[in-house]
C-alpha cells in the first residue's frame, strides 16, 4: 500500500500541510507588519523642537562677545517634566566656545506654561559662517497619560549671529 505525502503510516492526515499553512500565514503577517512599522517610523513626529539663538554683544562688551541660548519647545499637548533630571552635554563646537560643556537643571529656565525650557549657553568667538554645536540631551515630556524620556539623545544645531 502506497502512502500519500499527506498521510502518516497509520492512515491519518499528516502535519505537513498544517505546518506549511502556519508558515505561510506567519510570513504574510511579518511582511505586513514590517511595512506598517516602516511607515510609522517615517511618519513619527518629534515631541520637541530645538530653537537656538545667538546675538552679538552690545557695545563695550567686546567684539567677540556673543549671547547664545537654546530653547527646547515641547509639542502641543505635552509639558516639560521637571521631575526628570535634565542634562545637556556639548561634544563638539566649531567657530564658537560655549561657557561650559555640561548643563544641568540648575542652568534651565522652564516657562510658566511648561511648554518650553531655555538654557543660556554663553559663547565667545566669531559666528561668521555660523557656529555648529553637537551634543546630547536628556529630558522628559509628558501628556495627560504618559511621559516620553529622551536619554542621551544626539542633537545638533547651528548658531548664526543677528545683524548688529
């Protein structure tokens, strides 16, 4: 007696078609899931925006004097989480020299509505052609139900002095 590929030695249907069906279903789910994940990653909206500011010093303060600040603006519906320890670490600076290379919560001014926070960076040097700053930042923002933590998030920004 010949056995079909779909039957076991006892005459019952084999597991091969069942396993093949599960494998096909799993592959279909994986393919669809990957496409959805990629689409979500592309459409992902940041919950903050960096707004740098650089202004040349006033008369008598020295030709190379600059007032630099960085404002972190939180997305609509979110607020600054003052309970999370803020840290900004400067890793690279070109065409400027900031007052220090590490800033903490004590250096931060959070707006009364908690939708932004500003750091006075202090700076010296020239801004011709724009200064470039690379670093990392750690902070948190919250909405009514959840908090998003940014831990050692790489950041980069440029500073261009306003016309005197």
